[in-house]
C-alpha cells in the first residue's frame, strides 16, 4: 500500500500516462491505500490488546508505545518539509510556508483533533487521523469486553458519520481536490479503523478458514476493486455513492482475508513483504520530500531533467532513505521503548 501511494504520487506529479486500466487502478490506490492502513492498524492493535484489561496502566503503556512509534518520524518529516520549502523559496521557488500557529499545531499534534487540514508534511493528515483513532481505541476495547454488540453499535455510528459526509457534505459535482479538507476529516475515515478493530477482535472467535475459500475471496474482491468503473479521473466518485460502498467492502474483505489467513510460512515472498512492511511508515512520509529535493536538483541539470530519470532516482533514493530510517531510527527507538517498559516493571 505504501509503495502504491509512492508510485501514484510520482507518476501523477511527473504527469506520466500509464494507460486507462493501470492508471484507473492507481487512482483508486491513491485514495484507498490510506484506508487500508487504517483497517490494518485496527486489526493489528486488536490482535495485541483485545485480551488486555483497560485501565490507567493500559492507557499509559498504549499511549507511550504509539507516541514513540509515530512521533519521531513525524517530527523529522515535518521539519524536513519546512526546511526544503524554505530552500525552495530561497532558490526562486514559490512555496507557501506554514504559519507559527500551523507549526505549533503540528508539533503538539493538536491539528489532528482541531484542524485536520493544517498538516505540513505531505500525507501527514492521515497520521493525524490515526492519532484520533488511537485516542478512541481504549474505548473500543472496553466495548469489545462488554460484548460484541456494543462495538458493533459503535461501528454503526462510525458508518452513519461517513454516510453524512458522503451524502450531505461531499458534492459529486465538485472535484475531490476542492473538497479535500472535508474528505480527510477523521470522522469521515473512522469507520475503517473501527472495522479493523472488529476484524481483529473477532479473529479469536474462529478456528481458521479454508485457504481455498480465502484465495477465491481475495481474487474476486481484487478483480472488483481493479475493474470497477469510476467517473473518469475525478476521484470524488470513488469516495461517495455506490462506488464508495463497493470499494469499502473490497477493502474490508481483503484485509479480513489476510487477517484470517493461518500458518504463513517463512517464504522469500513473505520476507520481502515484511521488509516493505517494516519501511512502510518511512516510505510514506519521506517519499514526497525525496521527490521535492530530486526535482529541485535535477531541474538545474538539463541532462537529468527527464521524467524517466527523475522517477527512477526518486524510487531508488526513497527506498534507501526509508531503509536507513527504519534500521537507524524507528527500530532502535521501538526497542528502547520496550526496554524502558521492562525496566519499569522490574523496578516495581
């Protein structure tokens, strides 16, 4: 999903025509890769926390882990975006710089609840949404402990909220880009995360599903997602109306199929997927920054100012930067957070 966002952005920013079918697929992934993040996040957190007692210790431990997982890279990406934009303006560009208010809202994470569209780093709006979902997650686990029906009601409320946005707030006659601030509202996206929590929480109630059925299900939903017609290049048709319903069902179905898959072996394919999963957060946040820097540099060197060269350089350098970020920053910080927890328990 992170790779698809990167490819979608790089090809669209370079105005590369990939043909109708592949271009249509990338348009869908450009929108629905992020909701897949939300569903998978809800599933994985439910796997880990659904059996834990919800109390102040739970909230503190969960908050600390989420902060150390999200904040370091978010701060780095935000700072780099500001620095690169300043440099861009200095060398003759014309980039709108954030105000002090916007900067403070980003570094305190308050933008996520107060003004979701006041994000600085490209794509950081989704991180703000994720933080809102994290703040509601302990409530979801409490509801799950009370009984599945309570979490189902919460899911129903989240669906009602996105229906309000789809029918009454988002206008299908206006391009999505002109309604972006409405679309990215966390209340419009919440149902994906809650649905993921339900999938993850319910996984303990089943004893495994036949992989032949899951394979058929995955192929069928993938075909629907790929070939479902949309209204040209206007993405508003993907996030409203009948199209939104069908694509959302595909997203939930595909993520659930992966969640309910059992006995996955250590194949080379899975090792490769794990690698891209490990670097996905870095790749998602840093690929726009890499693109801005590469295009700034290459635009001054005629021989390199070519769409194919720029695209290749951006992909290679983004993968390198993301790998370094994961192994040098993300992984060590996560290990440190776990170590601190162990020492605290030991001292207690």
